[in-house]
């Protein structure tokens, strides 16, 4: 399978290279990311006192899978405050959607 470049929400080539081309590892990592994203999404609300910790967690996980824009959005939210949470939610949704497409193509 040919990976999408870094022009999308997720740079799958980065993750594939990091995993030394082991598609099983890539699938497992992306599946786990999607599962965690469901949990994270509920905490990306200014009313949740732990939102900043969740944004920090997402930042690391996003950068680990090649979702650079999501990682950057999380960094901005950590620095700028709750007003940037909408950007984080949008970037998380975009990354999860692309990961879903990738996993569907990967079989």
C-alpha cells in the first residue's frame, strides 16, 4: 500500500517508516489511536478541568503517528488556552477520519 504524504491530516509514510514497514504494527498503532480519540474527544471541553492534560496527551500521540497538524493544534491550545479547543477538535476529527480511510484500504 502506498502511504499518503504529509499533505493530509496524517503523514502515514512517517509512521510506516518508523515501523520499518511492518503493516501489522501500523494497523495496531492506528487502531489504538482511534480508540483513544473517542475517549479524548469528550474531554476537549473548557468545562472539563483536565482538558489541558488531554491536549498534551493528544499532542504526543498525534506526533507519534504523523498527525503533525493535530499535534500543533494541541500545542497552541496548551499555550493559548481554551479558545483553541475548537481547532483541536477539528484536527482530531480530520485525523480520525483519515486513519479510518487508511485502515479500510489496508484491510
